[in-house]
C-alpha cells in the first residue's frame, strides 16, 4: 500500500510540473473561439449556437426530444465539419474537456491543454473510483423513441495518448442512457477509455484492444499522420442501447478531465446518427459455446411504432469468424421474425438485419471454446458392412474356442 501511495504521488508530481509548463506557455498563446485548422472547422457555443442546436444536429429519425440542458464552458461544446478522413465522418458535435478549437491539425504538440476552471461531474466520478473530475462538459436531454432501441456513432480522442496509457490519469467520458453508461467496447461491458483502448505505452507495448485505436502521437513513434492535434483516437464506434419505446427516456453525454485539469480530451458524435431504427435486432450482445445455436429476433415497426407483419427480413453475419452466414424470415402479427445459426469458430460476430432499404442496429455474438469433436455417423451400407465384420469376428472367435477345447 505504501508503494502504491508513493507511485500515485510520483504521478501527481509529474503532472504538476507538466501543468506549470503548460500554464507558462499559454500566456503567449491565444486561441480563437471558432476557426479552421487544416480540414476541421469548429464553432462553439460562443458563436451563437445553442445546446438545442447541438441536439438537433445529432437527430436522425424515430425520436422526439425535449428538456435540453448543457453545463460546462461555452468553448467546450459545439459543432465541427470537415471530419472525413480525419475523424471518420464528415460532421457532428464535439464535447471537450478544453477548447474545441484546439482539435484542428496538424499535430504540433504533445500536451495541448485548456484549463476552464469548471467543476467535474458526479456520474463521471463514479466511473473512476478514487479520483475527482474537472472541466466537465455535459449535454443532456429527454427523448421519446418510436422503437425499443437507440443507436448513434462517435469517436473519442485525447492528448493523454500515449504517455499516460496504463497510468492512473485517464480523462473520462460516458454516455448515460437512463442512468447506465453505454459507451462500451463493442460486444462487451468494458467502458471505452484510454487504458482500455490504446496502442500501448510506449506504442506497441502492452496494448489494449488496439484494433479500435488510431495512433497520432508526434513522438511515439511519430510523425503524426492524422490531421488533428489529438495524439490518439478511437475508430468510429457505435452506441446501441435498449430503451422504452413510446415513453420518455433520458440521455446524458459527458466528458471530463480526471485527476487534474490538464491535457484535453474530446468526443465527436456523428451528425444525424442518433436514431431509433424502425428495424431492430436483439439481443444486443450474447455469449454462447461454439457449436450451439443462437437465436436473433428482428422487430419491424412503421414510423408510428406500429408492427409491420408479412415483411421478409434478411439476417446477415457481416463480420467475425462466421461472416457470410445468412438467412431469411417473415415477420409475424407483432412485426417479429426470428433466425438462428450455429457458430463453428470462436470469436465475435457482428450481425445485422435488413428489409427493403432498412438496416437494423448491430448485434454482437461471442462464441467461446472449440467445436465439439464430431460423432461418426454410419450410412446404411456402412451399417451392413459393420454387421458383416462383427459376424466374421464372432465366427472366428467360436472356431478358436472349439479348437482349444479339442486340444484339451
């Protein structure tokens, strides 16, 4: 325990020195509230945008929103465009622990920081026990969905990559839908965070889920190749959550510095991606032994949330060890169709359902273990041959016993 306390104090000392260095440098730098850096163009809440404008930017179809609120610095929330080839989608909103104007590239610094002197957030504190959050940026609203699933796409990036990977200092974010954090690594219950999604520290060493990470650190190993100031980003990830169709639900989108108020992090959420799809697929996640059968249920409703019977649904394993498997089923009176398949290889499958231009949310299926050894089966000819062989063996056995008796 004494060793852990000393290690924690050492981390704090290093961060304090870094903070002092950044503070001195910031005296000589002035960053505008809205600017174009490289290909990214940002506009924050000081530009005339409102929190409701941000929410409307997110909305796709199947949801009605109300009671929009925002807490945090005005420079920490806004919109962006020009993200294709950088973020992974063209436009959307940003929530930041610093100044959203800082996200533009190229990456020329390893320690970009804006200290807004804002408080943290209690829900984010609960995700990092023992640490306090600072400079929280929080956007919340109520919504009524037409179906029982909502989904949207996002990217998380941070200046804490790669030097603070596998350390106690991890800026934190969460998407709380009806009180539950849904910003998770696909198909798991593991939160997306700097320590859980990275390329290691140094890069290539002790990485966690590196398939979801894009490195942009100017020094590790460098040079940066993504046109943003952020030192590392996730790939485009999806949030998919069960909700109460036709009823009021609540979502809280939040990000904050953790442990101290230095080194910025940002979360980008795709424009028009927050939807309640009319075609949904469940269960959202499941784990089964290899060789067993897994059942998926697709539910199709119209724009008013009413079931659509008699529609042919196509189920497809789009990615994973069993990719390519497909099947169809017709929706019944309640708009539901089911399909099952057997996984023959361990790993995680991604499955979607489609119908006449509609595509469902993604469902993730994890197969564990190995395929059980096959039990040999006999054809009719094989059975006849086996009976004949057994008869020959029996005859030889009888003759052998008879010969032995005569000798006696």
